[in-house]
């Protein structure tokens, strides 16, 4: 008979979670607050209007998806 308890095993669910987020959730939250300059690629604090290195005004948010090593 098939068991009525069809929950996923712990290693399987943790492997799935690793695909969608990094290893450390606190570090992921800190990285998501970073803005990148489109001209010089410098990292800037959240809420910055201009780049801290070159003064350029076009900033983009850091990519949210994490790249997992295979």
C-alpha cells in the first residue's frame, strides 16, 4: 500500500532550497541591499543616488538570483 504520508525527505527539500537561495540567508539579505554602478561596476549602499567612486547617476540593483556551483 502507498503511505498516506507523502512529505518530502529532509535532504531532498534542502537540496531544492539550495537552488533558490544561498547558503546563508543573512548574507543574501545584505547582498540584496547593494546597488551596482553601470559605469564602473562599484558596489554602493542602498538608497544611494550617485556612485561613490565615479559619481555616475545610473545605478542598478544587484541581481537577486544566486548562482549555484555544480
